[in-house]
C-alpha cells in the first residue's frame, strides 16, 4: 500500500501472508459449500417426495438429557448445537481479521466494514418498507441481512469462475462482519426470558476459558468439556446457544508465541473448520431447508408482505447496499479501483453476496416461531438466494476471461519456489 491516500488501490494484490490465510479458509469453505448445496437439494427433494412424513418425523424427533434442559428435536440440535461450531469458526476468523487481517487498522477496515454495514442496513430497510406497506409483521427485518460465504463459493465453483484473490478476500471479510452482526442481532433481539443464574454461570465459563488462554494452558481435555458446559448453560440462559460459540472463538488467541508453530486459534480452526463446513452446516441445511415448493406455497413468497420483504431484501437490498457501500467508501477514502477491474465487477460480487442461506434460515426460524409462517420465510430465503446466485453467475461469467488472466498472473510460479512470481517482481502490494 502506498503512503499517498490518493494512490490507495481497491482490490489490489493482497500481501502474500494474507493471501495464504485467505486461500486456506476459502478452500475449506468451497468444499463445504458444495456439500451444503447438495444437502439443500436433498432436503427439498425429500420434503416434497412421497416420504415427506419420514422427513418431518426425523426432523422433529426429540432426544437429549431432559434433566439438563437439553431435550431437543433433531432440527434444534442442528440449529443450536452444530451451528455453535459454525459460529466458533466465525469467531476465530473474525479475531484473525481484527488482529492480523483486513480489519486490523482503520485504513484497511473502512472499505469492507462500511460495505458490510450497508449490506445489512439496506436489506433490513427494504424488508421494513415492504412489510409496512403491505401491513405485515416487522419481525423478519433481520432475515435478509447475512451473506452465506460457503454457498457463494459453491456457486463460484459450479460456474468455474476464477475471481482474483482480492475479490474473494473481500467477500470473505464481508461474510465475517455479517456473521458478527448476525450474532449480535440474535443475542440482542432474539433472546427469550433470561435465566440469570444460567447466564452468570455461562459468563463464568467464558472467563475461565479466557484465563486458560491467558495462562497458556494447553490440552483439549480442559477446553472441550468447558466449551460444552458453557454452551449448555448459554442455551438454558435464554440467550441463543450459538453466542457461546462465537464468544469462545473471539477468546482464542490468534497470534503465535515464540516457539509455537501455530496459535491456538489457528490450530482449532484447522481441526474444526472442515467439520463445520462439511458436516455441521450441511446437516443444519438438511433439516432447515426442507420446505414445500408447491405452487400455492411459492405464491406466498410474492403475495405475503413478510416473505416478499425477505426476497427483495436479498435480491435488491443486499446488492444495492454492498455496491453503494463499497463505492461510497472508496470515494470517501479517495481510493482508486484496481485498474484491471471495473465497477461492474464489484456489482457482480455484490450480487453474489445476495446469497443468504444458513444464517438467514436460522434467523427466520427465530423470528417466526409459527411453523406455517416459517415455511414461507424459508421459501423466500431459498428463492431469493437462488435468484441472486443465477444473476451473479450471469454477471461474473461474462468477465471470466479477464478473471482467468488475473488469476493466472497471480498463480504463475516459473521458478517453482512456492511463491508466485508476482510477489517477486516489485508488483506486490496491499489493497485498500
């Protein structure tokens, strides 16, 4: 990155260490996204097949430990339990971004944070406008706010688009900030009657978790039982249990001590991320995305104000918010767009960010406890995400020849030393 503000570049070449970290994270998310896509298709087919009653029976089957307040259905175990693992990984990624990534300084954080905030605010505003004008409920205002990075990367993999690493890193950072916004919304607006004893005990568990990290205590036998107990206490407190996951992710140390090969956060992410992306999130999708897709059910998406607000929030609000946020942030910071790219590329990326699947489904279930209403909201999330995916595929494929050339330039390593040549010719730099 150059010193002159007027010469900062938006979506320029990432620094090599940052690019390595982003590539590792996105590689797992891409594979997980393909599994997630398959799970969503299975859920839809199963829920609309002659065996739909079997799907509902499995989804609603209860098991657990009633004495501990943990007698949950399979769907709730996946939403409250497995997604806590997803948010644990999100918390670690957010911590990494804050400590060593794009969010570590105001200068580099300004663009993705402003874009993400606009990408959350505008969809919520679109939902509120549509729901209010149609006389509907405002309870679903938060549903279209989150971007599903795994689903978005799965779309990129399916259409074989070679987005430059800076655009992929920007998409990842957007999703990380979105996840933080989502968990704050869940914690603040979707908290039921509080059990202060359980909440206090959960907080004590997090303090102990921090102390173990602070005093460099190692060994999974300390952290796993403590993490499970903290999660269970958080669930019984009335605060959504996934909050425990993101809190522990934020506590984990992401910088290495002298003599360490990897930080605790890096080690945990390396171990848990494949399970999160390949098992936890797809299982949640399997039991959350099984909605009826009959003509009558789909009609509700475009006739009822709440589902219509979700659909338009994803397809129009998310795209408009991220694009305008990015454009205004670049102008405000007097940054220049990478000369190899155009604002049409940013618009295509914003369209891809309109895919809001996992967290949108979770918030939809929390916002609409009534099963019939939740089904319509889920259908809106599915149709909105699919529409954004198709539109993004059309926009990004048009520019794939350019993306392939930029990608090949970034990957070329003629001296086979493991470091792309572009980082050894004086052309490497940072992005704003």
